[in-house]
């Protein structure tokens, strides 16, 4: 047995040695005549398909059958890619191999392609002595194509035109631009570099040509560009080049209905003109546009909405933002549907940009806003000042006012004559024929150069039946005696809140933002911030404020925060408030929150919002569809928690809303207007609070429904005492004690 094993081992050893001998004596096949597109070196565009070929030969290297061939981009850059025999089958000792290579996605650069042959014994040529070079590059980029400086243009027959373009190969191979030419109607025209020589990878080129003999219609311009590697780029630009004898006429040019005008920078000017082709071909007008001193083109629109007649009135707006003080020529262009073009440079159509006089300190009887009774005389005063806007003498000032019909009233210098760049002016207005409502008294002025301040400056006057108003000694109490103050920190709500920590309430099966709930929660958080200094409380209150602002509706110049759910007052279906509805109580608490955050931050944005919320307090029912305030038949001013035709007269909601007026008054206490509304509200509460008393029992929630509530009775007691601290009016304190003694 041992002898048999020994013999087998000897035979096996001899076989292995024989195979190794066979491999050692055979060299790998040679690789020759490597070509790409039949060349050793080529330059192509990325995405080009090229053919790589070579001869794999083993006839002198062992005479073995060729088994395969591969190529790699870069020497031995595995894995290699397979090549195929030209005759379809590897079955000879010499084979021509080939492969098509798609260079799509290849970036610009130089690539070396290597080929490897393998015979049937597995001998591979992995150190090839031949390769081909493939340079991938993009053609030049063509841009900024223009004809006489425009991308599209209309010209008359025989006009000379200049075609310009920019050729750039700096980012597409960095090759030198070699040539460029235009093809128009199958005619080639050479383009020349502006610097006279094609010697850079970036060139600005142009060509001049005449349109003499051209047919009417559109002509396609094709630009071709080449770099010194032979890469070509072609771009097509469509231009309207046509022949026409008589273009439309342009006339009646006006600037805000004047032939010459002077305005301040930023004041828009209406441009109008007539475009007429009835006597010059009777062709429909196709287009019209204007430029200021040959600057940017702005299109004009037909007044009737469509270009479809041979005569059109056109209009547009000149935006003067950014224009410096100067005189500008207005040029108007027009074309008809055949392509006839006219340009007019009206020397007498001049736009002067010059700052007019400034107008400041507009007052009515000394106040910027005031409530008056119909029939009274009021004095309007203002300062007109040109010292910093040209230093020209003030020439005139006047008032405009009126809802619907606009009235103009001259103003007069207080020193008797217009002879200075700065004048104090005045006028007396009789309001006897004025309807009830809000009136804006606008003051306008001009200097002797006819620069007019068209925007002016205004004061606000409300004409209304007189509200009953007592005088009050309004004071800001100690912090602990003010509304919305607590002795301990308030808890932060963590359930039924949105991502910003703003609470939501469940109504009719859905979560809603409740304006009063949000405002009261924010005021509690603000109080906790003041007591503790912990900014997390402040941040919650600001988030709540932003939610109220974002939810609000702008109506009649005022900002109203809506209820987004229907609500049946006291559960009565016939007392339904239909969403969206607005509440005077919500408006007051919104105003309180704004005023107190402004007091901390001084933020001008919040101050502007507060002014808009305050406007809701004088949008009376008698003059507005949306309202939360009204004046009753006895001239009492009332803030309504539930605005209905049949008034509810809820006491606690009225007082909460009045807290908003108090907070806003102490924020802007120079305003007589705020003072008047606040006094009117306090007077109404003082004269009506006794109507809510039930001797020896709980007080009434609202006069309409005579509902009573322990909770609201206790609120009435606290509210009367709080009003006493703000007004020093003993009656409010007495009523707080009376309600307390009736029931507590």
C-alpha cells in the first residue's frame, strides 16, 4: 500500500512540474496598433462615443489561442472593461479586438487608455507598452448675443445693425478661441474679435451688416464658434429684423396728466401717450414701451386692455425709486403688427426728480387726532420746510379732505406771506356739513420750483355725536394694584398647546385659538416674568402675542383678532355668534398685551400693531360693518364683548376692554384722542354699573339676559376696585364695597 501511494505522489509531482514548465515557456500575447477612432491621440466633446481597437498577437509568444482582451482608463486601473473580437469569436492566435466607449459624464481632462490581452493558458499582458490618449473638452460657451444692444429689435429696411456676442472657453477646456461667424438666411458673415486678435480663451466678437434688400419678416441669426482644438458651439438667437416704410406716430405724451412734472424720489408717475397708425399704414398697434434716458425698457399697456386697433391709448408707471435729483428725458417707442417702429425723444416731456418741501407737525386744534361734534370750527396747522430739500421758498400749502368727494382748502402762512424756505401754515375748517365718521386731514405743499409734496402729512379727525365724558384724575397705580397682576408665579400650560407653547381650546370637537384665553395667559406669563425675571415666561408671552397678530384680520384700517368657532351665548341657539366674529373684550386684552410688551421692549413694530388694534375702538357701529364699539341713544360709548344688533351689555367684558385703553393711554399719554375714548368708556361704566346690582344678591352678568354667576360677581367686585386705583374716583370703590356686601 505504501508503495502505491509513493508511485502516485511521484506521478502527481511530475504532472505539476510539466504544467509549470508549459506556463513558464509561454509569454503573454503582445498588444499593438492601439487606436481610438483610428488615431493615437484625439480630442472630443464629453458624451462622444469613440471606438477603441487593437491587435492581440500570440503567434510569436507561445502560439496559444487568444482567450480575451480588456481595457482600462489609466494603467492597471481595475476593474478593466471587456473588449470583443472583430470576427465575433476568440479562436485564433491573433485577434483584432474592439469596443465602443460612451464618454457621457466624463469631465474635461486627458485620459490614457490601456489594452490587455490574455491567451488560453491564462498568460496576460499586464504591462502594455502601447496606449492611446483621449482629451475630453467642451466647446466655447456663447452668451450675451445682442443686436444693436438688444436681444430682439425692430429696424427699418436698409438699417445698419451690429451683432455682438461673448465667446468663452475658460471653463470648458481653456482653449484659445479660433474663429466665429454668423449665418443669416444661409449667408455666412465672419465675426471679428474686438481686440483684433483671437488669442485668448475669452473673446468679445462682433459683426456689422446692412439690412438693405432684406424681406419683411423674422430672420434667424445663428452664431458658430470654434476653439483651437476644433470644438464647435452653435447658438441660435431669434431677432425681428424687418422692412417698413411708415411707422406709427406717437403723440399726447403726459406725465401724471402734465407735459412737464417735478416729483420727489420714490413718487410714482403715470405715463400716458397715443400711438396712431391710421395715417401711416392703418395697421394694428403691436407694442409700446418707454425708457428713461435710454435706460431699462419698460412696456406700456393699452388702456382698453388689448392691442387690437390702429390707434391706441397707452399707459404705464414710472417708478422713481433710486433716481437722483436731475432732469430726465422720457423716450417712447412703438411698433405695429407689420413691424414698423417709431421712436420719439420728446424734449418737452421732461421728468424732474427733486425733493419737495417736507411737511411736519400737522395738528387739529393742537392735536394729531381728535374727536369733535359736527358743526364746530377747527384750526389745522402744519410746518412746511424746504431747508434740507432744496432750500427753495415755500410757494403754497393746502388741505385735502373728504370721504368720496375730495375738498381742497388753501392754507396761509402765519406771518402773512410766503417768503421763506420754512413756513408755519394754518387754515380754519367748518365741520358743520361733515358726516359722522373718520376724516383724514391731509396737508400738501409746493416750493417756487413747483416741487410738490403729493404724499403730504395728515392728522385724524372723528366727527361724531358727543360722547358723555367725565373728567378723571388718571394715574398709574402701584404695580400690585394694576390689572392682570398676581402675587404668585403662574403655572406654565403643557397640554393643549401648539409647538410655540400657545394654548388652544376645544370647541365643537376641534381645538381652536381662543383670543381672550391666549391674551390672559400671555398677561399671566408676563406678570410672572416681571416677578421672577425668568425669560422663559417672557418668551411664552411673546409667542402668544405673535399668534394673536398672525391670526388677526385687517378691516377698515383696524386690526381685529377673530374667534374661529361658532358660540351660543349662555347656550341659547338664538344667541349664536357665527365665526369669524370679533369681541371688544378680546380687542382690549390684545391691546393690553401689546402695550405692556412695548413698555418692556420699545419695539416700533409692536407700536404700529397697537395703533391698528386701537383703531378698532373708534370704528363705531354706526359707520362700519365690522364693529366692537357703539354709541347708544343716550350718547354713551360702549365696548361690546358680544357685538349683536340687540345689545347684550356685558359688564365684565366692557371693563376688561377698558383696561386695554388704560394700558394704551399710559403708553401714549400725550394723545387727546386716546384720552377722550378712555374717559367715554369710564363714564359709561360709572353711569351703568348700578344697573347690574341685585340688592343682597349676586350681580348680573349682562343686562340683556339677566344671568347671574358667582365667578363674575367676584370679578365685578375686583374690577370696580381696580378702576378706583386707576382713576381715584371714589364711586368705583364704593361700588366694589357695595357688591361685596351684597354677596361674598
